[in-house]
C-alpha cells in the first residue's frame, strides 16, 4: 500500500484457544465475532490509543499497558519506523470470555497498521509482535489465539512458527459463552501443582489423534483424541454447570467438547453444521439450568482470518 494512505481499519475474529488437548499451542478462529481496529499513521514516533469502545470498558489507554498498543510498539521497534500509530478499538468480544478478546485486539491493530507500511509484511511475520501484545494480558507469549486469527482456521502455534492444519470444510464448532467472567490469570493459577507423567503421555497421544484426524478428515480419530486430561480437570470447577454442558454436547453427537481458551466458554466440535447447531442449543440450555444466559456462536472450524476492511 502506498505511504500516502494514512488510515486503515481491520477486523480480527475471535478464537477457541487450546482446543482442549493443545494447551497454549492449538487454536481455531470463530466466524462472526471479533474486534475492529482503526489505525492512523502519525508523524510522531510513538503509539497512542485514542479510544476504546464496544463490549468492554475500562481498558487502559496507555499503549504499554494495552495488548493492542503493545503489539504496535513491538512492530514499530522491530522495523525502526520513523513514524507512529494512533489506534481506536471497537471491542466485540467480552472480557474474560475465553474467546480470544485480547488477542483479537492485538491482531486487528497489527493487520490495520501493516496496511499502512510502505511494504506490508506477510501475516506470519506479524506473529512475534502479536505475541508481545498478548503477553500484556496473559503474562506469557502464547500463540494459540493470535495464530489462528492471523492465518485463519486451525493453527498449531509454537514459539516461532505457525502451521495451519487442514480441516474438512463441513466440520463446525458450537461455541457457547455463558454470561460470566473468568479472568485468564485466575484460570492459569488453577493449573499450579504436580502432574503425573502418564497424564502427559495420554495428552500427547490425544493431540496426535486430533491433528491426524483433522488432516485425514477422520472423525473417529478426533473422537478418540479430543479429551483433555491435563487442563480441563483443573479448570472445570471454575465453570458453573461445566459437566452437564459438556455432556449435552456429547449427547447431541459432538466429536468432543471442552473449555474454550481459559473459559468460561465451552466449545463442541461436530461433523456438520446441523449437529453443531443441535449441540449448541443443548449446551445453552444446560447453562440456563446452571443459572446463566449464554450466547451461541456457530463457526466452521476452518474459520476466517483477520482482514483489512478499509
């Protein structure tokens, strides 16, 4: 894009982090829900946040304390840019929902700012800057949310590499967000303690089954593997009605179900959209019984990537 263009707007979708068996390394994007960032190129070599609107209030306007702001600072410093950015965020993802809200802000801001560079970078190249932003919210550089937002679909996100995993187009997920907040840091605190070696062996086998099942389009492998033996047992007590919501998904024909990100949202993987719709309705009803209204999001597992809107 020409340097004469001084403003861009981008949208980044939500995401299902971890996908149960891929803690901090596996995630997929969610169609329909996300954050929008408007970025302006300014002559001052700094990053400013002009406004934050939408579903979340009270987020810091100090760029170094804001996930999106920090992502833009990392981009500026890495490229030694002689100019800066002014950012406005429109939040569409609730805080503490387990739907990748902090990551969506990072990625939307980066994709918009990237469009203002004299020579825009490939999405993969934005990854380390998105990780720098995510670290503000989670305390660590975890790519399972920002990775699928940058590339779209199901992504294996390691320290320095993003790999998109093929998934049949028909496969859909139901993602149900109860109207409750579970802070990421609190959810991480629940993971403290000892783990048995046999748990790591089982989790490794389950992750292998899921990845191979996706690549082969073999639902039986996914059904065999989509069972989190490490994180889910430790976080489930933080989510009211968890067991019944998960069982509702399985009873409706889902290949598997677990916690989306740090929770309290739950996801269910299904072989087609009709099954996902049925599972999602059953999950929402189970949350109602537990005392929570909820929002249902239906999405292809091979969901969209972030994109420039204007």
